[in-house]
C-alpha cells in the first residue's frame, strides 16, 4: 500500500511539473518570476517525480517481478542526475521554449513573493536613491546650510485605504523610510529597501510656510482620523498627520513616537516663524 502512495506522489509531482513547463496561463508561469523556483521546476522536480514513481511501482510489484522495474528506475535516477547537473550549471538551452525566450529582466521579478523581494532588496541595482534625491531637494528648497533638527524612522502612508501591498516587504499603502524635521519644513525619503524594489525615488518636501497643522491620529487611520479595518501588514502605532492648505499627509512613526514627532515639528516651526 505504501508503494501506491509513493507512486501517486510521483505522478502528482510530474503532473505539476508538466503544468508549469507548459505555461499555458499566467499562474502556470508564475514560478519563472520567483527566486529559486526555476531550480525546482527545471532541475529537481522532474527527476524526483520519476524517482518516486519508479520506487512506488517497484514496491508494488511482487518480488520475482521487481527486476522488470529496473529500466524505469535507471531512467528515473538518470533524469534526477541530470537535474542535479542543471542546478550547478543551469544551461540556457534547458527548459520550455517560452522560458528560454523570456527576457532576463522578467525572471525573478515577482515582488509579491517574499523570497524574491528579499533577494531583490539585497541585490539592488535599480539606481534609485531617495536619500540622495532628498538631499538635493533640501539644498534647492531650504538652502545648503539647512540641518535636520530631528529624524524618525517610519513610512509615508500614500493611501490608507489600499488593501494591497506594493511588494511583499511593504505595509499596506505605505512606503517605508525616514521623516526628517528642519526649521524650514519636513522631508520624507524612502529607505534603501524601498528604493531597491521601486523604479523611482520617493521623496516628499513640506515647507513650513505651507503647513497649517500637525496632529496625531489612531493606528491604521487616515487623515480623517478613522482607523481602517484589518491589522495585518499595518503598523500598530499611532500616525502623524501634517496638514497643508492643499492636502493632508499621513506618516507612520516607528516605536510609537508620533506624539514626540508632532511636538518637535510644532515647536521647531513655531521658533522658525
């Protein structure tokens, strides 16, 4: 009976591998855009599926007939060995045609997958630098001598109602980064992890003259002060809101320092005026 289940597991693995190789839908091709899954689908799974199937068949045969399964077992282990070779050398000619024709930029590009997003954040290479862009903006808007009075880690809540995340390492509707307080205004710039997963820098400059109010709202709330439903992938800390005549901007402040940040911004701008 054990042999039957082993063979069935092999058939299931082969069927899944065949579905992925055929790639007849976006879902079937998803593995090609996720880190390490090409090694599984192209290298490990074909041989492993055959080994399980051959082992299960051999286990189900009566002892005198086990020899008839020998060719199948040899083929299975040969394919498994080829898969191990692929894991080491990864030749470009191996794999389904649609995969071989896929541009390298599209492979390992599914940032909704946590492993792929972590890999992309470590590799980087997009040339995006929000911190540098923020320094240029400060020099242009506030002057070369402008110095930050305080800085807080957190995030810019671009859309408090957004249920999806921009990538697997993000919070809902939020860009992680750093809020810096100057006498001349408040500046937000995304951190390096965000930069590595985005195509453009994220920088926000709010001059003191444009600020009409600073306040604190509950966790998960928007500028209206109403907390949104759902705690998953949202910060548990209260949020900072900076009002201007044109719009209101919501920020997360790490470690529950929203009140401290609000007080610092208010006192700094009061002295500057």
